[in-house]
C-alpha cells in the first residue's frame, strides 16, 4: 500500500487526490495484524484499488474532474464502493477522467491530460483514463471505472488491460454521478480475468437504492474455465469493411477470427447498423440524458457558485464558467433535442432506433453465442490531437456505443488487435463473456 501510494504521488496526472492516504495505511496495518495472528483473510482484504472520481466516497472530494465540483465533498458512499470496502479492499485514490465522463481521451479534465501507460505521448483513453493507466502501471491492483458508451472498455484497450462493462443493472449505480442514466454502468479494470471476476461478484446484486438493479448468481471460477456453450460467434461485417478502420486493426482482427475458427468454433459475419447511425443514436440520447442530469448543478445545492446580479444570472454564470466546453456542447445539444419542435424528429427517433438496435442484438443472439469486435477503429491519438475535432472523437466510439445501447455485458481483452478485442454476449450473460475471454487466452 505504501509503495503504491508513493508511486501515485509521483505520477499525479492520473490521480485526482490521494486523500485516502492515512486511512489506507491504517487499514493495511490492520490486515497485517490479522495475517500475523494467523487469521484467514478474504480475497479482497488488503488489496489496494482506485476509484474513478465520479463515485461518492463519504468524506472525500468527488470532483468529476470538473471546475464545477472541484470543492464538492461526498456525503455518502456509492453502493458498489461500499461493497468493496466491506470486503476489505483498500481505496487509494480518486482517479482522473474526462469531466462528467464526457470524452474519449481523458483530456477534458481540470487535472491535466492522462498519459497513456505504454506511450506517454499518446492519450490514456477515456473517460476512465486514470483508472486504466493506474492499473496498467501497477499503481492499483484494480480500479473502478464507469462506462456509459465505452469509458471502461476503450481505455482498457488503449492501455492493454481487461475492462468490463457488465450487463446494465447488474451493479448498482447508486452513488455513481449520473451521466446518461440509461446506459451508465459500473465497471472494473484489472490485469486478469480472475480479478475482474472477483471484483464483479463482490459489486453485483440488487440494491433498493437503484431500481434498475437485479439479483444475479455468483460467477464461479469452475464455470468460466471450460468452453461449454461456446459454439458459434459472430462479428459485424460492416465494422470490419468500413473505410474508417485502421488497416492494422482490421488485419489483426481477421487473424484473430481465423485462430478462433481453427479452434473449431463456427464464425458468422453479421449485418449491423452503420457506425454513423450508432454514434448519432448514442450521442442524441446521451446528450439528452446528461442535459437533464446535470441541470441540478447550478451553484445552489451543488457546485461552485459564482454570484452575479440576480438568481437567473447566477445560474447562468456559474454554469458557463464552470462547465468545460465539451460538457456545455452536450448540455446545449441535449436541451435542443429535447425541446419542442425537435424532440419528435430527433429524440424520439433516437429512442426508436435504440429499440431497433436492441432487437437486432436479440435476433443475433439466437444465432451466435458471442459477438466479437475490435474495441476501436483506430489506435490512441497523440495528446492534444483529439480535442481539435469533437466530431472525430465521437466517431472513434463507433464500436463501443452499440453494446451500451443494447445494455449488454461486454469485456475488453488485451489481445487480438493493438487496442484489444471486445467480447459481448446476450443480456445477463456476463458469465459467458468471461468464459470466452478464458477460452481465447
Ligand atoms: N466517449 C463516450 C462519451 O463521451 C463514452 C463516455 C463514457 O462511457 N463515459 O460519451
């Protein structure tokens, strides 16, 4: 714990604060005493972990890497985090990310861009960039990110580690700052499938404080270490044939497909929605939801208040000065698609498309057990480049957002292409995803 805290202090670009210092050392000392007394300890007891700075942890700052909440202290602890604390895991840091989860590079933050763990000239990915880099560098054993449209899977891929977006509702969102509530998922990042499995089991389960949660059975080690139930996999033809895919990512993916065939698995090429449709549907809905979710941040109950003349002006100045350009773009866009005259044409159309996307997945999973995809069409950009073109940044999410809209369990594994492979299964079948990851190893 001490060693990791020291490393975190020297590498602050992926850390928001290490407020948890003294507490962490005290907790670690207690575990040492238990071990010295010959007591048996739990699987997660004494294991240091990191937390994306969008989770409430009572008494710590939860800034969402934003000016708006830079002095906000959590009054309570998120359910998922509380379960880890109860299991004896030791929280070390709140981690740098794109502000409010808005971004794909972890550059949209007041704490400075997160640097990629493999090549520090490149972005760490986002929005859970700090969490991915901390795990990849070994500063935390696992970290808890948040994935709305790819924010766990893409940085995991950019930093060569595992990152899971579980089925929507498997883990409680209570205490996770809301970005787009209908796709927000709590997701672990780690260096092994085993660690992902353990952490997922601890955090899963029904929570009365999040009515979208459901009860799920524990995923046992034995049940993911065989290949039962994996007969047919599919991939989206149009993802791989697109002009936007990097040539190397494409050829690596096709080599992975051949290797899978050689293991006796049937592979089907499937039809799917175009990247443009997926990205527009996701961003329409995500912007609409974030516009509503962030409306409470007006400097009255929450946020750095900037007094200015009357109340209305105070709201306006508080929000204009404290939200990032990217967050403002989304709030304005979200309010526009929700407003009279636009909502039928844009927002309702987005909802209808989302239903079609979900239906498409349901039909696919009648034919295949797993859908495999590259995590991203291209490799991580240089720090500074992606902020210049927001539209290009949105398009870089083309392969992750569909699985979010479908609320499917999807795991990034650090193999197959430069930014990894995404393994997806039908809703609630997180077990099969982990099993297939084991099978691919
Ligand atoms: N990059 C996507 C977005 O900006 C996904 C972010 C996320 O999952 N939080 O919306």
